[in-house]
C-alpha cells in the first residue's frame, strides 16, 4: 500500500462478497482496508455502506469492523430489521468469533481476558487499559494452532469495545501480527496487514425468528 497523507485512509479495490441475501438483510464479507462508513474527510467517502447502497438503497449499518479488519458483517435492508438486530447486539445475543494470528505462543490453550478499556484521548484513535475510567471489556480466546513464533487463535469478544481484541491480545503478551497500533515492531513487521478476520456471525433472523449463522473463512 502506497504512502498516503495521515488524514487519507487506504481504499481497498477488493469486491464486497455477498454471502447471504434475502429481502430483509445481507451477510457480506468486508475486505481489509475498507471503511465501514464514510470518513470525515471528503477523500475518505469510499466505504462499504456507500458501495452497497448503490445496489441496495435501504442498506444500513448496525455494527462495524475496523478499517484494517476483514470479515463477515450483517447489513439490514429495512428499518424494522435494523431495529431488531440492533437490540440483539445491545443485549449481547449476537454470537461472533474472529480468527487472529498472534506473536508467540500463549501459555494456556484457552482463557479469558477481562481488562477495562477507555479512549486514549492524547493518542486518538488509540485505546488504553484504565481501571479507574475504563469500560468493562471481556475477550475469550482459544488456541487453534501453534507454530513457534506465532499462533492461530479464535477470539470471542463478549463485549464490543473499540480495538478490544487488539489491545487485549497485546496485554496478554501476544499482539496480533501486522497491527500498527498495538503490536511491537517485530510483530508488526511479520505481516503486511492486520491478521484479524471476523469469521462467524450468528443471530435470530428478525423476520423468521430462525437462528441465522454465517461464516467467512479467513484469507490467511
């Protein structure tokens, strides 16, 4: 990716894959280096939702993935669907997992990381751990594969704080490879992108009441 001014984000030319479609909602795969919603600067208007709205005028955003993160997302196509899924997110009834490749090998095969997170206002958009002002944040992890200098993990965010998975893995001592915000230089240099991908997403379909589960295998 070529160097850009700090106020202009990279723009992926990868297509947005439609994984599932009906009259109420979409399940899509967002490429990495694509904003979920438009940025403030006029040159940062290209994003997932504006691309989708060209074909689906009623499409709206009910949750987000970071610019650097790829993976599965649900996109409501009606107001009623948006409201229903939004409540499920608020009530933590949506099930989601991520795949990450991290520095080194965790000592345990699985565990919980429970550390409060707050915005680091002096270094926005970075977040930080703060036991005085931070909001409760809980991440569950499971080791899928060990390869000496790196490990493949399944991450389950129980809460949905900004940058939660990245900062929690750093605090565990195993930053996500390719992370330019929280990884140490050696871990950042081990990948040319953030190796974090939203892999599964499951929730109650607002119209049918049936459990809808989608999957997007990681590209790494």
